[in-house]
C-alpha cells in the first residue's frame, strides 16, 4: 500500500513524500522517497530511498 503526503512550503514550492511496502524482495522493508519541486514544477532534489 502506498501513502503520500504533500506539503506546500513558504516559497511556493512543493515537498512530496511517499512510502510504500515493497514485496519484491525478502527484506520486508518499507521504502520512502522524497521529492522537492519548485514553483514551476521542476524537480530540485533527486529521490532518496529509505529503510
């Protein structure tokens, strides 16, 4: 199941975070990625995969 949260930050950009369960491997972990967009919709930060 995927869950997303979106936060509008002070300069008009958008910070988006999503987490999902990954059943494709045996670690049973939850993966998280983060994206940061500017006001024009351009992504400003590469995805970061988590735990």
